[in-house]
C-alpha cells in the first residue's frame, strides 16, 4: 500500500529531487572539470616559471662562456673600431698596400652577449717571407689585440722566392 501524495507534496518532492539532482550533477561533472582546470593552470604557471629560469640560466651561461673564452689580456674593441682600416694601415706601414689583391670584411654576432666578432680576410700577392713576417708582427703586436685566425701561404710561379698569402684576422668588438 502506497500512500497517495497530495499535489502539494508531489510538487515539493519533485523540487527536492531536482535540487538534489542539480547538486549531484555539479559534484560529478562540473567539480572535477573545475579541479582539472585549476590543476592545469598551476602546471602552466610552474612551467612558465621554469622557462623563465631556464632563459635566465641560458643568458648567464652565455655571458660566462663569452667571458671565459676571452683571454685575460684581451681588450675588447669599442663600437667605432674598424678592423678593415687597421689592417689596411698596417699593410701601408709595411709597404705592402700595393700587394693587396682583396680584403673581405665580415661580422658575426655572439649569441647571448653584447659582442660581435669582426673578421677580415685579406689576400696579398708576391710577398717575400720577410715582408710577411713584418706584417704579421705589426698585426699581432697591435695594442688592441687583433688575432690571426687563419694563414695560407702559397709559392708564386712567376718570381722566385715570393709567396701569395691569405690572412684571416679577427677581433671582438662591443656592439
């Protein structure tokens, strides 16, 4: 025997069941979604902080690497330094300006630092070994620390005792 409910009781029971069903749906569907969303937000925030820390460490490493790669006595060139002009001046002082076949300047930025590597490739034709040594001494002894990175010497076929030379000089310049 089931008791018959009055209209008012039925309506109250339906409203109570709807409210309970609403809370059950919220607890079973929306609450886990919101928790997952909050968890993902925290993970993104942690990952962003780690990425910022990695960028900072990368910059510190690059600066330390650039500083370590510099010899203690190396002087950085100022922004207005021109390696091309310096090499041309040294060639002129050695009396070799007329022997220059070409000069090719180039620069390369050092990642993670405010330095750039300035390079000049210079070809000199029909030199004596003594003239080459004078030029190399002037370039290497120059107070602003220009380094000879590569040196290629070939005998010439025409005059006996002469050589053709390709010199690649470089220095670090502030940007």
